[in-house]
C-alpha cells in the first residue's frame, strides 16, 4: 500500500500543476511563514502490522521567495499505538510508539483567489522511532487533601516500562494541503496530508499524518 501512495500523490500533484495556470490569481503572502497544527496519523505498509493509529503534532517555519515558491522546515511528532497482534507475538501486555521527524521541504503554492491557496511540498531529513513495551501497575504517591485533612500515601494507575528500542534514520516526505484565509486576520487555516518514509531497519517507518492547523 505504501509503495503506491507516493505514486498517487505524484499523479495528483501533476494534475494540479497542469490546471494551475487556470487557477492562479494574486494572493497575499508573507516572506516569513510559520505554522502549528495537529491531527490524526496512521501507519501504512508493513508497519501497519506492528504499529496502530494515533495522533500528530507539528510546528514549522520557513521563507517564501515569492507567492509561488518557498522552503519550509517542519518538526513533527507522531504518537502511535502497538497492535494487539504484535503484542501477542512478543508476549507483551501493552506498548506505544513515538516518531519524531525534522525535515526541510521546498514548497510550490498555487493561489486560488480570495487569499486561499493550494500547495505541494516534498523533501527529507531526519527521523527517530522509539517503541516501548509497558504493563499497567499501581504506583505509590503522596497527596494532601485539605477538605478531609488527609496527608499520606495513595496508589494511582501507571504504566511500567518493560523495555524500549530506538532507531535513527533518514526520511523523505511528500504532501500537500490547502490554506483557507480567516476573516480580518493574516492567519490561515490549513488542512494537510503528508507521506513519510523513514528508512529504518528491516521495516521502513511509513506514516501518513492528516493535520489541521494555523499558518501565518
């Protein structure tokens, strides 16, 4: 699945480039741009047999050469689960995964009029993947309850880390999105999809985050 996704994105990008001359219109832009957003992430390809869906958070900043061309740097965090089949195979009670990426991406923007725009981007950088296995436990802690006047120990639910493994690798990414202007402000709402392919070990870290956020 993940092998065909970049092809589909490339075809979509080519189509958008082909119709861009009919859509281009003057659009407000800033030389400096920044964004922050979050959303849903899913593992694809062979990785989906091991890691489950989760969420993402990204922050970015960049420079627009003009209203069409720019460069964007992005740091993203993906918080994912571990599939039950993978846990059963390893005889582990529970687990989770974290994926960090830091990429630099050339970006092409197609203004659509009324300050809205469509953009495509692609580039690469660094990725770190951490998978850890846990089990639920009751952990002791101390509290002070002024209502009842109680000071003392209690037990609260927690996760004990049984082990973890981390790996650093190169990553490439491709994606696109839409900028939607917000009234009476320079901020825009953006909706974006990306495909990350981290070249980790025997199984590439292939993730598709869908992100909604604000861009200036």
